[in-house]
C-alpha cells in the first residue's frame, strides 16, 4: 500500500490551485486534454508532495492511473495544444497521438512558419473531406497525420536560405528573394508532390498481394511428413554468423550424402528461418 502521508506543506494559494486542478481531473476524465494539462501542472509544480512521496504513488492512489497512462494523457494534451492553431482538434487521446510526429516538427517552427502550415491545412481540408465522403466519422475535415507531417517538414526545410525554383520562370533562386505569395506557391507545390507520392505509396501497399500466413511450426512438420524422401531430413540450425552473433538457418539435407537440397536465407529467429525455407521451396 502506498504511503499517503503529507511530505510537503503547500502554501494556501498552492492548495487552492491543487484543489482546482483535481476538480478538473475529476470532471474531465472524459476530456483527455483538460485532464492531461491538469496532471502535467500537478507534476511540474510537485503539488502531489502534499499527500504522496512520488507522482507515481499519487496517480495510483488518487486516480487509479499508472505512470505510463498519465504520460500518454499528458503527451496527447501537449499535441492537441500544438494542433489547435492549425485548426485540428482531436476528439480523443488516440487521435491526438497519431499527430505526435507532426506536432513535434510544428513546435520547432517559427510563428510565421506555423501560420503557413495552418493555411496549408485549411486549403487541404475540403479535399480531405471529399476523400472521406459525407458519412465520414472523422472529428475534423483535415488531412491525415502523415500529410500534416509532410506539410510541416516542407515548411521547415524551405526556409529563407533554401534554393528553390521560381514558381513562374523556373529559375533557381533563393527563397528569401521571393514574395510572400511566391513562397507559399513554392511550398504548396512541394507539399503537393510529396503528398501525392505518399498517397501512391499507400495505395500500392494497400493493393499489394498479402503474404500467405503460415504457422511455421506446422509447416515444418507437414513438409517433413509429406515431402521428404527416404533419408532426407529438414533441419533448423543455429550457427555463428562470423560477426559475433548467431543466425538461424532452415534447410533440407540428404542424410546419406550430406548434400543440401534446399536452404532458406539466414534469419535471427527460428520462425523467420523456417518461413524463408518455405518461400525458397515455393
């Protein structure tokens, strides 16, 4: 059982603030952003020391949270705070976490660069809504997390020192020499190109034939029972790889002559080794 004895005497204004924050957590357990922000302030100001010796003990005793659970709420609240000026308002913790990589890049941008990202998001929103359809259950009509990350990455890369092609003449010029509308046109073109490449890659991945699912242990036994001839054996061997580590290899061997009849690529697990042999035989 955790020790809940007070370890620090809070000042009256600190006690009042702690009470307010705990009310926020109590009332907002369904609101990940308010809950995460309140927990972060309790942690950062060490208000938990009024009753507990550690933030982890406070979380468990007061709210039934583990430290990782609270950490995810706090992180999600931070992401939502970064996304709000872009016009993106996730409805729950999971949706916010999907934008974590994009938010990290956005926090490194200057305010003017962040406004450019917000404009890109706003312009892309109608296309995103159309792609999802009228019956979409998305909480907002904006590009997905990966596309917002592309926007932020392009804006970060194409700073004033970057060399780009003039949107009208095509000549190589410095970004700093362009007008504000010209800069945005250059950025938008780069974003469109990278977004299109991302979408094509996602489509190709979705349309690619799915690999056959094989229970590797069953395959080993079935293949041995149905396909091995007299004196042949199927071996799973673990051997040094010459670099100080080991690798697993699956192979079919003629027991009389020692000839290797079939061998799969080496792997770091027996499962992968068996699947490599199955692919080689097929």
